[in-house]
């Protein structure tokens, strides 16, 4: 019985080493060396991932050797890196030549304008520059379909809420 227990423990430790999980960290920067905050770092084929902080740094746990990490951010080319035994992976993202006017950022991702099934309203600074308003929220009021601007009180500096249907 002791021999059987010893063999099971020995095999279990061997399997644990095979499937050892790594803690990967690093920084995502652009070609100018500036950090890219909010970049996606995802293990390919899974929903497991993280985003970079304000300094472009990330930490991703539970990665095994051989996994592929996918680094992406709107306006940059997606990069894939196969994980080896390194625990620090720094990435330099290059700008994508995709026309950003055709990309629409929505609450749950981004899509090309041609593939969007919902309603999109946009406004430029030219549309509101001649409006005599005390603040931006007052200038936007009535200009965007589906957006309601609510000001809690008439006091200067009072908070404003936006309701989007």
C-alpha cells in the first residue's frame, strides 16, 4: 500500500511539473516608446486575458509554456507571441493603416461601420463650436439622437449625467 501511494505521489508531481503554469508580465509600447494603456492581452483560444494599465504594464497568470498570447489594441496591428520559459514579454505594437473613420467603437467591442447593425450618431467640434453653452454637456444637449443630458441642479460645477438608449 505504501509503494502504491509513493508511486501515485511521484507520478502526480511529474504531471504537475509538465503542466506548470507561469505568471507572465511585461509592457506594451508603441513604436515611439510610449506605453499603450488598455491594450488587450489574451491567451489565444480562451477567454482568459487582461488589459494593460496606464503605464502599459500587464500581469497574466495561469499561462502554460506553448500558449500563444495575442496583443491587440484599436489602431494597432495585432501581434501573437508563443510563450516559452520566459516570464517577461515586452511588446512593441505598430500602427495599423486601417482607416479609423470606418471603425466604430461600441460598448462591447469595435466593428467596421459597414458591419454595424445598430444606429450610430456622431458629432464633430465644428458642429458645436458656435453654440453659446457654459459646458460641453449643455452643447451636446439635443444634438445627438438617443442621448439625453440630465443636470442634477443649476449650481455651477454640478454633475451631469448622460442617458444613452
